[in-house]
C-alpha cells in the first residue's frame, strides 16, 4: 500500500523531448497504484497562469512587429505565472500530501532565460526567494532527445507552438543547459527519450516507485 506523502516530480527538457507524454504516462501508472496526484505544467497550471501563458505565446507570434516583450518582461511573466501556480496549486496539493507531477519548472527558466537569453541569474534567484516558498522538486527527470526525433515529434503536432520556430542552435544550447544543471545532482535523472518505445515509461515509473516506496 502507498503511504501518502508530499512528493514533487518535475520533467524538463527541450521541445519535442516527450515531457508531456511521459508525465501523463507516469500519472496513469501511479493512479493504478492508488496514488492521489496532480498533473500540471508551467507556464500555466491555474486559470490566471494559463492566461499569462497565452500572453507570452501571443507575443511570440507577433515577432517582427516593432514592439515585442523585452527579455525581462518575458522572464517576469514566467515568474508571475509560477507565483500563481505555486500559491494556488502546487503548495496546496503538497500540503494535502499529494504527489505533484509538473511539466517544466525552475530549470526551464535557467535554461531558456539565463543560459539562452542571458537574463541576469541574480534577478531570477532573488524573485524565486519570494515566490518558491521553499518548494523544491524531490526529483527531476531531464529528457534528452536527438534533434532528429524532436523535430519529427514537433512536426506531428497539430497546434504549432512558438518554439517550433526556434533555431536548431537554440535547442542544442537549451539541451546542453539542462544537462549542465543536472550535473552532480543526486535527485536528477538524465534519460534518453529519442526512441518511441515503452522502456522509458517503465524506467521512470520504477524510479518514482522506489522513492515513494511503492511495491
Ligand atoms: P511547452 O509547454 O510546450 O513546453 O512550452 C513552454 C515553453 O516555455 C518552452 O519553450 C520553454 C518556455 N519556458 C521558458 O522559456 N521559461 C520558463 O520558465 C518556462 C517554465 C518555460
């Protein structure tokens, strides 16, 4: 039997790495074991945070227009969405001893805004001090994908995302940043997600079960 405890699992990686797919698979597998959980995503996860997400995405489709979000505006929007998400969804769920599975979290800000766009790290760390409320992922899965597989998956998507337009070098850089963030950290798991078989799903489930002491 599963003994209830707060547990925060995060999936990170570049677009087309299969994060959303794997988070859903993990949700299904844990629910079969009777685990009470919340599956959520960033940016988004609450009504207000989802509106902020739309705002960020709209701006991207306006690229080329004279006025676009400054990189600090963009960053503040991600952080604003995170604040809403933590306060109204993640924290309450953890307080109820639920398992929270989140598709992206703070490492995405470090990979995309800090490493990618050169936003000042102190700026982000400082705001995080006010909004994170001590919440840290118990484990993070970094899904590593080849550019070929990621491109193929993105092509199959019906709704185009702003990131489908990013250059290959941006992906490569973002992936390298995720791998660097995971380096020498015990609670990070770098897993290859290039092939489309069920091995990865099983691997992830096994790791989480070990942490949650599920037999
Ligand atoms: P996704 O939901 O398709 O993964 O798209 C979310 C996008 O938002 C993804 O390209 C990464 C980006 N992002 C940031 O740039 N910074 C952040 O802090 C987060 C959470 C996401």
